[in-house]
C-alpha cells in the first residue's frame, strides 16, 4: 500500500476521535476520544518512519505510547477526584472556574 | 489485489468501525470495549508497516494497560453500573461538521503528496535496531521517560489517595 493510504486512514481515525471529544458529555468519554486521536498520530509516525526508512519515527512512537499511558493514569485520577468532590463526571457540570 | 492490499482493507474497515463505535455508542462500557478493538487494529496496522515490536508494545501498554485503567475509572465513577452508565451526546451536527472540516483540511495536504514511492527496505532486524537506538543515541530521552513515568504514577497516587 502507498504512504497515502496509511495517512488517509490515520486522518479518518483522527477526525472520528475529534468528533468524540466534541460530542461526549462524560469526562471518561472525552478521554477515549483523545486516545483515538493519539493513535491516529502514532499510525502517521510509524508510516512516515517506514516509508523513509528512518528509525527516529519508531522510537518516537514508543515514547508517545508510554507518555500516553502516564497521561491516562493522571487524567483518570483527576476524574476520580472530581467525582469524589462534585459527585459527577459530566463535563458540562464542571464549571467551578467559570467567572 | 495482493495479500497486503487485502489485509490493509480488512484492518482499515475494522479500525474505522470500532472507532465509530467508541464515539457513537451510548453505553460507556461498550465504548471502552470498542476502544480495545480499535487499539488492537492499530497494532495490526503497525504489523503491516513491518514494526512487530511496536505491535507488542501496543498490545501490552494500550490494549492491556489503558483499557484496564479506564474500566476501573468507569466502575468507580458510576454509582449504579447499568442504570446511570447511559449517556447522551450533545452538538452532534456541529461536532460532525467540525471533524469533517478537519479531515478535509488534512486531505487537502494528502492529495499534494508526490506520486507513490516504493517502500525502501529496512536495514536489518527492526527490533534489534530499536534496542540499540534506545541505549545509544536515545539513551537520555529513554531515561527521562522512566523518570516521567514514575512522577506521573506518584502524581496519580497523590490525587487519588483517600483523605486522612
């Protein structure tokens, strides 16, 4: 398959993830959309690395995967704390900082 | 149709269908299961790109780790699993318009790609090359990544600790 096929697939997954981030009300659902977007970027990185025969893209993908795991752990810890304090994880109800 | 084209088409259909499942299903628990399918399909895309090591990392960290953590978070934040877990979405039309616009913007760059260049051959075993790179030119970022993971997990523990 040519490079363009992989990039198109990644762009589609990115758009779907963005749709999820924009439309979900639940904070966990928004996080799931972000995961999809990060995955699409990983496909791009690996595709470019493969078609340019450059190892840097593969190593960078390893780093992004690990950092994403850390991000999910911290993000979900924050969600759990918010649920403990406010008894909700609906993003629309979390307007404590609204002026 | 070569076997690679067929495999790519199959995995692309599975990836797109499960991604749509993640954002469209009203049940958050089902969304996580669809996300697991999408993550495994992404790993298969890595396999098609001759990166079997990344396929293993994807399975272990994403499909294993992230999905488990998210399932726990859902169980901890829903008081009655099954009744309050259903959720509605909002701004469906606006969200679809905006993400379609983003896709069209990216596709505008994709059609300017130079004509398909053949895949260059990988020099040697990829897993060996990645291992050597991680202790060679990328040793410093690799160590920093370990530090970041420890700090992030300590931070998550600090946030989620029970009040004394």
